[in-house]
C-alpha cells in the first residue's frame, strides 16, 4: 500500500510552465538546453490562427497526414447548438503539438539530404536552395511552433467552454513523453491566459502517467503484448501504396537533379516539407513544400492514413481495442460512476478520487496520434470504408490529417436541452474532431449529429465488453 501511495505521489505533480514575458506572440524554446525567444517582425503574417489553426497553403498543408498542423475542418453538420441547449460537460483528447522527426526517422532525413548534395549534378529553378541547405533539425522534441499551437489550443478550449470554466477547474492528464508533457504544460498556460489575463500564472496540477512497455496507460498503448508484437498491417498497406505513388515522383526528382534517390529517399524528401514547417517558429511554408504537386501531396496523405487505418481501424480489432480503456474512462466521467474496464486502465489511478475524480465538468487528456486513432475507431466515429485516392477528400472517411494532425483535438460534449422539444429529451452527447461535428452511429442521431446519452452508451456495447482485449 505504501508503494502504491508513493507511486501516486510521484505521478501527481505540479508542473512548471515556460514563461512568456515578451508578449503573446513571443514564445520560447528549450531545444538543446538553449533558451531562445522568437518574436515576429511587425507585419509578419502568422500561418497559425489561434482558433482556426493553420491557414497557409491549405491545398497542400492539409494533406501532410499526421504531420499536418492542426486546422479547423469543415463541418457538414452545424457547429452551433440550438439556443435551448447548454453544454454541461466536456472531455478533450489532444495530440501533442508539432515536433521534430522521431529518432528512427531523423537519420534517414539527414542521409537523404547528404546523398542528394553529394550526387546532384545541377540545381535548376525551385531546387536551387538544396545546394546550400544545411540539415540542423532536432529529434523528437516539441518545436517552438508546436509550443505555440498548444498555447493556442488552451486559449480556444477556455473560449469555447467559458461558461463551464468559470465554475469548475479542469482535470488534466498526460502521457509521460517529453513532448506530450510539454504540450500539456503549454495548453494550461494558454487556458490560464484566457481565463485570467491579468493574474500571474501558477502551475496547474497535471497527472503524468508513465509510458512504459507492459504498464497500463490509456494515453499510450503498450500493455497488450499480442498487439505490440503482431504484424504491422498498416506498414504493409502503406508500403504497397508507396510502390505505386513514389516511382513517378522519384523519376522526376532524379531527372531534374541528376541524382539517384531511392523511392524511400524520395519520401524522406517529401517529409522534409512538414518537418521544416514544424521547425519554423511561425510555421511558415519552406522551399521543400514547392518541390511537389497537389496530387503528390494527396498521395502522401493516403500513405500516412493507410498506416493508421490498417493498424488501429476496422481491419485490426485488436488495434482498435487499444482505445477501449480510454473510452470506458470517458463513460465513467460522463455518468459519474466508477470505471468498469479490464483492458488498459490503471486501476490504482482510476480507483482514487485524487487521480481519477468524477465530480468535474471539464477534463483534458494529452496523448499521441496512434492512441487517438485507436480511441476514435473504438468510438465507431468513422465508417468501415478503406481510404483510397478516390475518397481521400471525403470528410466522412478517416484521414490522418483531418483527425490526428499535430495539436489535433477531439471534444466530447454532454448537454441538456429544453425538454419540451422532441429532440431534446434528457442528456445528449456529441463529438467534434478538429471542429468537425462527427455524426454518431447506432444511437438514433439527430440533425445536429447528437444522440441521447443513454442510447449512445448502449451503442458502445463492444467497448464496454472490453473489445478483443482477451486476445492480448
């Protein structure tokens, strides 16, 4: 018992936030333990809007898969609620902000640039910058642009749910990865700035759940050995697609430069676009982005999407089951009842009102793109339709850029409405993914994309039974 309490004590910590002393458009980076400050010059256009997200080059930037910066996705269903309704509860699930390439990918990017520069015979037109380009990107950490994304997200969360925020304190949780923790920290600073602009910031309590293999954590999968060691069908699917869409791009690039880049090095060259955008303090498009056409970026988007769909979506019930634990925690919060789950929930944490309170009306969790994809599929938010080039622009079909971009977010709202209206009986629930109202399924959805809470919970029978966790 003493050991358990010690663990809880170390997990529930009060975190310090980076100071923003030079104004709201200036923010800091601690990359490589250096503190640097970035302030846009007067008149400099910012690509990232506080509430609407990324606005520059939308015809290509919205097709960078999970490397796209958050942007407000068009919604076919109305975002505004009827005046008779009011939100009484909100749960946020957020991905971390923009980051540098992760450890296994960064060396490939650097090698690609090195080989290109050592073999290129010419640098015509739009390729001229490559001759003198120096690779100096970080590895895996949150970028200054990503920090600002999360500050903006915190501001938006308060602004959107200010009626709740004035009367309740949100409960914050995060997976323990550095970029995720830092994202949560920056989010709380943005939230506080909007809540009380003239009050000095004091660190908010954030529950940090360790990301360790074999340890239960609904914000970072790793507790299902059968899944972790199973064939990655997402990689297989994207590899097959890469064999189709990359060779023509490879030939065009090699012909222009006189190089001999491989198909996967061509993919690395494409990835330099979103990663250099993420590395720019203001998220501005870079010359790498102009090297490829709109159709090529849509093919790139499908490459990223197939990986998530076949690993965590309908073709992989065990992958989808990685999101079941979080959804069962959501059910507990919505109903203010104990968690009923035998999958990835941490019972030590969910069994304590200190680490899993049920009396709040606002909750905010911070995670990774893979875990968020599993959660969304577990909630049955997207139809069982395989993404293709023909439907990649169809909003109802799962797309990585529209669901799990950098700083992507999902809001789950509970509301009450005028009981005199047929559609407004009892408590209702709706889900927004990056500002798009997602039409709920199997629960008698109305024209606003909502279901009665009771019926929606009934539609989650597969989740409440634990998915296919017994196969872990």
